[in-house]
C-alpha cells in the first residue's frame, strides 16, 4: 500500500467544538490541536509481525487494558494502557519469572491524559561539548565502535528529571539531550514506507550495535524517528514518517534479532529536514535513532 491508497481510507471527526480534530486510519490515529499534529499507534501490531508464532492476549485489570505477547521462546512482553489508550508500563518477563521494566509512565503528580501542548517540555538548547560527529553520528561514515558508543553514551547534558515517553516523543529540547544516529544508509521512495531486502541489509551495522547495547543493559530503550521531505500535506507526511520508523524497527527485529520491545517509534513528518528544501529530496526521507533510556529514567551525565 502507498500513501494515495491509504488516504481514501481515513475518517475524520471533531471534538471540543472543533478545537481537536481526530483523523483515523486503519491502524493509526492522528490528532490535531491548534496547529500541532501528533500520531499514535498500537505497537502490539509490530510485535505480532516481528515475532512469528507469538501468542497475543488482552485482558482488563481494573480500568487498564493489558496486552501480553508471549514469544515462541516463552518470553512475555506485557504492555499496560489506561482507558484513554496511553501507555502506562511495558515489561519483559522471562521464563524464570525475572521482570525487566522497559517503560514506566506512572510519574508522580503528572496525570497521563494531557494534551499535546501540555506534554511538550520547553527547555533551553543543550550545550554540546563533544565533537559534532559524535553528537550526530552518520551511519555511512561510522565504524561499529562509533555506533556502539552512540547507543550506550550518557546524555550530553544533565537530565534534571524523568520524562514520560510522550514527553520525550513530543519535546525536541528533551531529545536533544542525547546523541542521534542518522541512518543515512537507507532512504525511502516517494510516498512509500517499504524497504527492499537489499536496503534492509544496509542496517547490519546498526542492528549489531543495538544488539551489543541491549546485551550490556537489557532495559535499554531506543526511539526510532521517521521523517519525510517537504512535499505533501501535513497528515500524509506524518503517517508516512510514522510508518517508515515502524518499518525500520521491524527490519531490525526480523533480520538482526533486536528485541522489538526495546524499540519504540514515532513519526515527525517534515518537521526536521536534513536538507533545507521544499522540493522532493530523498535524503529527507529517512530515520534516526536515539538512546532514550536516560531520559525515561533520569540518568545524569557521567
């Protein structure tokens, strides 16, 4: 499926007197509040595709919905969502009963059901005291050790508190506290979120470095960000970018064994162009990856 086919399947409705617009796709929801857009999707679908033969069940626990994905090796990925669909907690439970908490959004005194603007954290830009090529690592010119360093490095500036996953996703100033890996070895065709097998193999170095990082710390969480060029509508570009991020996450699991639950994805449309142009530009149709563990868990710079 391509973006022109997907466009015909959307449904749109308004809430709060038109101040909030909900655009529903088959597997995603796009929300517009004022001039801000965000997109949400259920990552269980990616887990299902990534772990062939997994058993998936859903149950209610109080007001929350719990999804349990049991992989063929009996490892369980448990995801808890509140009545509004917000992620509360994600845990990996191993056959012996050991639990590894990956995401914990139960942050004291901060309710989960907030608007886009309320979940955007405003901070001054960080002071970058490391070389630019270490702060923004480009895969094409990076060694395996460069990638591993970026995927295990502490924040470039002190993190004052723990942030929820939504705060990290929606706040560029928070994400800028950690290094970024630009996956410039792959780009996407116009209007597409699919990758060929050959392009998938171009993720080998990234997959190996992520595996090493997760072996070092099984609770690591990495954000895969999807991006587009500036051609097309905001809604089209947002869903395209979100699907591109999900494609890369799926390839990393299926081809290189990176645990799906250690990855989370988010699309940003055309907000962060790598090449400043309003014209079609393949280099802007890309993904980037960040280690967000220290943002979720308030790890100070070492």
